[in-house]
C-alpha cells in the first residue's frame, strides 16, 4: 500500500494519512509500517512513541505529499 496524502490540523501537525483511499490514524500507519505493509516508509522508535518516515531510497518524502487540512 502507498501513502497518498497527509492529514494535518490547522497548525499543520500530522494527524494521520490517507493510504489506499482510506483514512488512517498515525498509530495505525505506524503498525502497518512496522509490518512492512507501506511502500517507501519505515517505522522507528522515538521515545516515548513510534514514528514513521520515508526511506532514504524513496523518491517521495512524507512531508512532500499533498495535505488535507482537518478542523476538529
């Protein structure tokens, strides 16, 4: 599966991702990345939680993806 968009709040903090046409929270995206289910993305431990980032070999970086702003 491929990450298509980043979902951000009005301050541009990442809330989740759109993967394969579905909305995923950051936590669910991390779980998929840890199982190697996301293309071009890797998970890493950043105390106290897990994060995801683009692999160095990936042509598209997560922060370069189109964004969808959500107001909550």
